[in-house]
């Protein structure tokens, strides 16, 4: 019988979500990774930047292990930060910088996860006082959930850009079907929606 290892299980699912999110940038131009494709501006590179900041905050500041030794970047969660500045990359922020920051966030987070026990206590500085105290287990679940959520956003954004779909590289998790099959499938769903909606 395999011995249970909850920390390893949680980290594996977090890493799958990280990999899925970054994979959605592969093969795209600078324009396409920055394109806002929803009314609120959701874009691929911004999702990566946001999730990097989420990891650095939750696995860093929450457990007294801040990532930024000195002054944090202007988009960091400070009182004078521009709203939504963690959700998009400026012209001066390259793909390499943002992806590099995300990889650094992984290392920083993984170090926190390896060092602490799942019942280690941390304090989320930006939460209300009565809810600030958390365990590493709680934060691992929360960050994995948030990363998976944003990887799902990235799935949809990438499909809107070039039709590319799939769960992970080499594991698309999609039924077989060519473009004609998918067009027929979509048309069928549209017919049903109209039928029920007009019903």
C-alpha cells in the first residue's frame, strides 16, 4: 500500500495548473499574449503575472518569507498601485520577465512548502483581522484552486485567439473530431439553446 502524502498530492496538482497556464503562451506572438479578449481585459500574460503575484503573496508574506527584499514593483499590492495593474503587462515588461518571475515564484513557494508543515500557521496581511490566521494546508488548497481557475480562463482566451485547446501539453483531454465535427457540435448546442430559450 502506498503511504499517503498530502503535501506531495497538493503540490502535484498545483504544478499541473502552473504548467497548463504557461503552456497557453506557447507559440503566440507578443500581441496575442497581451490581447484583452474580454470586456474586463483578460489576457494571457496578465494571468501569468497575476498568479505569480498570488503565489509570492500567499507563500511569501503570509508565512514571514517575503520575496521582495527591498521595494516591491509598482504593480504590487500597495495602497497607491493602479487598479488591475497585476493583471496585464506594460510595454516595458517582457514575456521573459513575467514568465521568469513566475518561475521564481514557484521556487519561492516550493521552498516554503518544503520547509513548513501543513499545519504551520501564517497570517494573510490583506485579509480582515478575524480571518487572517491560516495554515499552509489552507493556502496550498486556495492557491491551487485559484491557479486552476485562471488556467481555465487561459484555456478560453487561447481558444479565442487561435482555436488551440487542451488541458496539458500532450494530454489535450478532448474527444477526437475535426473542424467540421466541432462546427456541427457547436451548431447543435446553438439550436438547443435557442429552442429552450424561446420555449
